[in-house]
C-alpha cells in the first residue's frame, strides 16, 4: 500500500489540534462565565424582590480571624495603605443538616454568637443572608473569578467574532452576498474596541464600589451590536458592488453569444 502521509501539508494536523484545543478552552471559559453571570444576577434579583427562601437556623460555631496588610504596596516599598479587618466563619444548624458560611464581614459577625437563632435567606440552598444582612460573596478575588475577569477581554472578543461570523454565514445562506474573512475583520475589530471600552468603564466603576452582577454581558452586548451594525453596512456595500457588476457581465456574455 502506498504511503500517503506526505500528501498532507506539513503541520496541518498540529494546526487542527491547536484550533480544537483553543475552541475547547474558549467554550469552557464561556460556559463558566455564563454560569457565574447567571448565578450573580439571579441572587441579586432574588434579594431585590424578596424571593429568597427563608429558614430558621441556630449558630453552632463562630470563629474569627484578623486580616491585615498593605494595599498597593508594603513596608519594603514604603507605599500602600494599611488595612485590618475581621472575618468570621459561621456554622449553622438547619433542620437535620448544617451550613457553613466563610468570610462573613465584621458588621455581620459581631452580632452573632453561638446558640443564637437566626433567619437565613437561601438561594438554591446557599446562604445569601443572615437576619437580613448580606453574606453572599458576589464577584470576589477567588481563583475562578479572578481568572474570568483577567480573561474577560479575550472572551468578549471571541464572542463578538462568533456573532459576526454567524451573521455573515446567515446572510450568505439567505442569498445575500458572501462576506470574506477580510470583510468581517473590520466589524470584529470595531466591536472588540467597543467591548474593551465598556470593560474599562466597568472596571473604573467597580473601583468606586459599583459592581454590576451581570457585568460580563455589557461589553459583549455593546460590542456585538456595533459589530453587527457595521457588518450590515459592509454587506449592503458588497451587495451594491455585486449589483453594479452583474449587468456588465451579462451584457458581455450576450455579446459573445
């Protein structure tokens, strides 16, 4: 049997593997980001409209620890602001089970003691409130959230490019002109720029303590809307060019016949 391994372009297999791995990683990031966004948005809505499930519980254990350090610097650098605060870990007896809440703020923890009866606000079994006070961590500096925040520009740009590619494909399938990769680049770049600007604005706003529960959707929606509007203009321009070229081509064909 003849060896056909050299018939394939060199590196084509590796390129396909890299693309597949990249797409798998991006799909995972998108799913994680969508899940976290849904979770935070649902908890925020449940708290605002009072739809949290409530249940009585008792505090079985209350431990605290002091967290201190320097923000934005340290002793060696001579910069940064010193901070110190107390965090609590609360264990609660709820029916026949137990709940544990970590990193409870001092303003909530100092009103608790072992044996105290409290009312919990629960979202799908997770403790969101204790006696009406918020103990839900929200978007925070945990490993998952930091990863999603750092990679948000990449995820946003990828989602915008997917939306542009899907819109271009649908336009071609419905009989309109086919937009090439070069034609799609401009709308993708413009949409990504708008998405990055929206991300920057959200980061500045978050620095002042204003964090939107659904913040990942803002840059994606803004960038996608601008990119699709630009793509629509590109497709109309390509359609006009094709319409202008068609009569000339038809006339030449008739003359040759």
